C-alpha cells in the first residue's frame, strides 16, 4: 500500500474516542502505533496487496483502527468533506 502520508514521517492522529495515536512507519510498509503518553505500544497496522488494513494488536477498538487506517490511506479528508456536505444538505 502506498501511503498518502507525505514523506512517511511520524504523524499524530486523534481518534473519534479522543485518544492520540502516533503512527511510525517502518521499513516493511506497515505502521507501528503508539499512545504518546505514557509511551504505550498499541500494535501495528499493516496493509495487504488489495490495500485492506490489518490491525496486529489488541488495544484499539474497531473505530480507532478505522480512524488510523483512514489517515494513512488518505480517506479521512474525503470523509470530512462528505460529512460537511451531508450536514449542509
């Protein structure tokens, strides 16, 4: 999966639950996930050849996993725009 994140730098994401998660890309194309305080490893997010995400861990619920995956894949901006359109309509 080619990330939509620029330069594969560490990115912080705030999930819908209010949790901040840092995405740290590794050399295999997956992302290590961390809660910045108290520096808690949360698992990894991997993508298969069809760009489906796979969560390797047990500390994030499905909604948090989707929040993180959408930022990596670039879908977050599209979802935000869709929600704005729906609210206006």
